[in-house]
C-alpha cells in the first residue's frame, strides 16, 4: 500500500491514495489494536511458557501429561475405541430427538381428557432432568440386567443406551417445549381460523417454526450427549474414555487422556461450525438482516 | 478485525502447545532429583508427611479379604494387618496410625500424596514405577478366573478353551492386561471401575467370567456370589504372570527404604506368612490353567 502515510497534521483533506483523514485514522487505529493484541497475547503466552516450567513439579507433569511416546503408542487404540462412542451416539440421537419431541407435545396437550398424559410428561422431565446422567446410567445399566434377563437382552450397550435416551430426552423435551411456546399464539389462531384442526396446526404451523428456532440449543444438547456417551463405560463397554483410563493405569501416564480430549474436540468443533453455518443459511433464507 | 485478533490468539496458543509437547529430550536434566537418595540408610531418617504420625491409604471401600468390614483400623484383613505391622516396625501404633482413602487410580498420579503409603493390591509394574515408588513385595498372587456354574468358561483347562469367553475385569488392573495380552479372547472384555461392577456383571450374566487375583477370587466364590466357582489360576509356571503386590509411595520417597527394612523383618520373622494364613483362603487345590 502507500509507504508514505503522512502524519494527520500534514493533511488538509485527502492524501495521494484518495483516503480521507477519517479512513487514515481508522486504519491507524486498526493497526494499533492488532499490534496491541499481538503484544499482549505474546506476553501472556510467554509468561505461561516461561513461568509454568519454573514450577517445581513441571517436569513430572510434563512427563505424565505430554509424553510423546505414550501418545504415539496409545492414540491408535483410542481411535479404535472412539468408534464405539460414535456408534452409541449415532443410535441414541434419533431416539432422543423423537422421544423428546413426543414428550414436549405431551406436555403441551390442551385437551382436558388428556391431562394424565401431560402430568406424565411433566413428571418425567422433572425426574430425569433432576437425576444426574451418571446415576441414571448406573441404575439402569446395572439394575435392569440384574433382573435376570438373558443375552442379548441384558447387554450393557442396550441398557446404557436406554439410560442415555431416558436422561437426554428430558433435556431435549424442554428445548422443544421452549420452541413450541415461542411460536406466537396468533399463529395458532390464524391456522385454526383457516380451518386447520389442532393437530394439523401443530404439525404444519407451529412445529416447523419451533424446530427451526431450537436447532442451536438442540445441537448444544447433542454435543453434550456426544461427551456423555463416554459414561456408558461405567457399565462395561470399553470406549475411548475407558481405554484412555486403562492405558493411563498401564503406563501410569495421563497422556492418553489428552489424546481422548483431542478426539472429542476434533469431533465437536466441526459440529459447532456446522450449526453456525445452518444458522446463517437460515437467516439468509428467511430474509432477516443481521445487525452488526 | 475480531477475526484477525482471534487468529493471532490461535497462533500464539498453538505455539504454546508446541512448546509444551516438543523437545522431550532437552530437559531430562531437572529430572535428576537424586534417585540415588532412595538408597539412603533407614536409621532415623524416615520422614512421614505428618510428624509423629504415619498416614496409610487404602481403597474406598476396601474389600475383603484384604480389609475386613471396610475397617482397616481394626487390623483385620490381610492388608490391614500388614500395614499395621509395618507401622509398628517403624514405631507408630495406636492413634499415631492415620488411615485415609483413595481410589485405585487416584494414587497412581504424579505429584504430592496425602499418604505415606497406599496399599490396595497394587501390582508392581515398571510403568507404574516411573511415576510412583513401590516397596518390596508383601504378597505374590496369581491371576484367577471366577465363573458361574454352566458358563462358557466352565471346565477350561487351557487358555485355548477360553478364547470364546466374554470376560470382565476391573479397569486399569493387571487382571485386564492379562485378559488382553495372555488370553486374547475373540470378544472384547468389559471393564469396570471396581470389582463390584465386575461382580454385578457376572451375576447378571453380562460376562461369562471375571479375572481377579486368587485370594479375591476365592473370597468371591466362597462368600459373595452364590453358584460361582474359581475355574482356575494362572501361575507363572504355567506361563501366566504372577503379580507382586507392593506398598505404593510418592516417587522417590525416602520412607521406602525404611519400609523395606520393616517388611524384611516381617518376612524373616514369619509374620507375613502368618497373616496370609490367617486372612487369605488356602489356595491349594485350585486347578492350574495352562497358557499357550
């Protein structure tokens, strides 16, 4: 660009490149803030890089958390085990979304005769949202097979997944309910006045708007589920967290946990970006202008 | 502009990670925290974390026959008896012996410990010995298989008979390593946080058999799970691995030398054998399973 940006005092109006004083000022501000940001980041990072190794236990922590050899040896096994996490996620997610939606609908039922349904849905979300997921998994995962079912009906994969569906559908139901309630009452009124039944109003008018609105919080729950899938390891299956734990004990080294964390991050970051993308596309499609 | 700022931050963060992971060789130097010092003569040089008291850790809960009734203070159970005898040799009795609890995994961490030594059937392995220190062995045990009557493992006389068996074991133990490395079953074993999980899975028939150390196996079959029996053991002579149990210390704790002296006295005086006789079942007559 122009190498000779003169000082502002030299400038009556515009300079040779045709920039206004305002633009030159803004550009200078911009550069200044980039330099400041770079400097402060460097200082913080340098402080961490210099100060952390000065702590007395650093060499031990480094040996046990950032061990290249252990990482290389355990990572392929972790990758194998991670496939199980993906599978469990893949077969749980559809059930969770479906069951959660049904619960949300049941909670929104307005027919007096169906009040018990509404009561059930309310109690269900109260209970399963209140109980930690880990307890649900332990209770269902160890409890139900203990009833003496025979294989394959006592499989920990089956009951672990059931527990995840039970717990997560409660969260998801609340998200759907929030979406449904966020659709303005006038929409229902308009649909009913056009002659749509209450069921068709829900199906064709309310739900399409509601679901679109709750995609981001739903993805939030899905990312959370992605991580909680690892809890199934408590009832037997060796997935990535357990594999990392086993390797950790075997090598007496925590590097495998770092490897597992890396796998989860590698998965959730693209997921999050995908949601951002979907959101932007939807905003463009619905024609709303983004205010910056 | 925000985007540029975050780019700068991301680059800097990347540099930090590289700095943390890279160059494993350059600072092995600070690791020379006098490993030779552990060989120091016992004498009066036996510091404990709380002066005048010795702090001993065990599992939470601690299991029979190692600690009876989860009450190590009583000295009942093999490990409780050994720990109290060691403490007495070092000159600590009565209220000067403090018991704390840790999980199995928790103790195999780098850094400072809140106990002088920890005992919950820690097998001495070279990998673990890089992070923590071990005393000389106070007991040696074979791996053993427990199964319910009529299970696929019943009647096995060699490892070849066991490849199609679904196994379970506590995660992070040498028992699980034994399944994976020696038996190498065709279906992946299940792993649990503790033996309670493995036992529940055995009772629910989710697994055909579990692998534990022999004294635990005998206790489970005799007392805990009705209808179970010890299918066999894998002594070193049969190609298996014999586990040496050691007291676990913070890395390079000078107390190790003192405790080793105490253990030697107890071994030579016949107390260790007497404790084993008193608290552990007679393991003669458990069939031996051939390996390979």
